[in-house]
C-alpha cells in the first residue's frame, strides 16, 4: 500500500511506536492517530457493501468517518486523538488488512 500522506519536511518531534491491527506503526509526538495511519497506508477503512477505501471525511471531529478502536475496545476519533507511545489500535471492521 502506498501512503496517502507524506511529510513536507522532516519532523523534529520524538518518534512514537504504536500498532495498527498488530502491525508496527510510527508517529511523531503531536501527530493525531489519523495522521500516523495515513502516513503509513492509503486508507483508514473500507466502506461496508462496496468496499471502497475511506480516509476520513471532515478531519475535525464532526463526522463519524474515522472511528477506530484501541486494543482494549475503547472507541476514538482518529482525526482528533493524539497518538501516544505504546498505543495499540485496531480497525473497527474485522478482517481489514494491517498497514504496510
């Protein structure tokens, strides 16, 4: 999978280690969960039914498009939640492939 986003310039913030569906994921301090995910993959989730890729919609916490879950089952909005070191995230849809 080709990442949807890329950084315009190097980031000096400390590197954080997360997981997404069990696969390693990196973020920088200050990144949202959605920023980390889209820097690693070309989509956040697939739509039900047709399976079209989705990458978030409003990117400001007003819609319901970027919900993900922590490994312990808590739901959070990826676009407004800051990534934290050690965060274990899973897609809200079973069977989705991990980021590559």
